[in-house]
């Protein structure tokens, strides 16, 4: 359980770094960005993503901190993460690869979006679509497995 | 006049034909795609092993949550195993059997596999 505790601490550190990046982007949007950039679809999307990400990451950090201070919750969470059925459902819904590809597609879309907005929207829609399909399959297996 | 009637009849015939084609197509899609999707999604129906975990658990007055915590899994997994929706892996089966102080064969019913 100590190894898991250490792993959670590392996760908190990584999430905090990501949180700082998102907050930095939001501060830049509020005070530093020029109006032309603020008006672009891609930058607006990035700011929205940063705002939502900040909230979600903060919630996750709080959850992890609570888990760290409670042994029973730590064990429950460990069981939940290492449960073979959950792992099987995640594997069947193509979870690690779908998530990686979706993030890469969104990143590629953001980069390409500065040159052509259509590519950005297409890649974003494709990423969202594959994540939605993965979520549907996951819900299906959660009910039937 | 004859031409108009003829054209109308032709149109009606064409519409009916299209309708029929659509119906046939839909039937073919339904007959082909549904089983494929089903086979892709449905969990292996080959192994549905019956267990007497529920009886053993009740005899010891254990809740699913408590058993799950003891064997290092979740309550949902224990429920699925008890219902027969999910087949436990060998390590998990061993853990459950070991927890009850029994062998795997005493906890899980393999008679269907033998048959």
C-alpha cells in the first residue's frame, strides 16, 4: 500500500503542474492576450478547455488528498483501480489507446487550427466522436458484465 | 391524358420499388449487422460458471462489500460473479476460495465445462 501511496503523491504533483499550466493560460487570456488572438476559435477553445480542466483537476487533487489521509478509502480506491473486471471493461472499451489518440488528435487540431479552422473542427469532432463511442461501449459493459 | 396516367403509374411503381428495396436493405442490414455487433460486444457466453459464493457469504454473514475488500476487488465484481455475468480469473477465484478455506472446485461449479 505504501507504493500506491507514493504513486498517488506523484499523481498529485503531476496534476498540480498541469493545473498551473492551465491557470497560466487563463491568466494570459485575461491580461496578456491581444484582442485578435482572443477572437480566434482555437484560442477560445483552449481557454474553455483550460477552465474546465482546472476545475476537474482541482477536484481530483482534493479527492486524492482526502484518500491519502484515510487508510480505508486508500484501500478501497486501490481495489477499485486494480479490479480485474474494471480493467477488462476499460480494455474492451479501448480505453488507454482511445484516450491517447483523442488527446493527440485534439493537440494536432489545435496546432493545425492556427492555419485552417476546418481541420481543427474536424479533428475535434472525430476525437469527441471516438470518446463518445468508447463511453457508450463502457456503459454497455458496465451493465452487462 | 394517357401520358399523365402512364407517368403517374410509373412513378407509383418506382416508389413502390424503392420502398421494397429499402425494406430488403433494412432487413439485410438488421440480419447482418446486429449479430456482428452482438458478437463484438457481448461477453463470452461460453463460460458462465455457477458459484456458491452467495451461500458461503450468507453463512458467514458477510456483505458483498466486506468480501470484496478482503479479496481485493469491488462490490460490483462480486455481484457480477454471483449472478454469473462475469467469470473470475484464476487468481481471483483462488483468493475467494482461499478466503473461505475451500478449494476452487468447491466454490465454483465446473460441471458445465466437464459436460
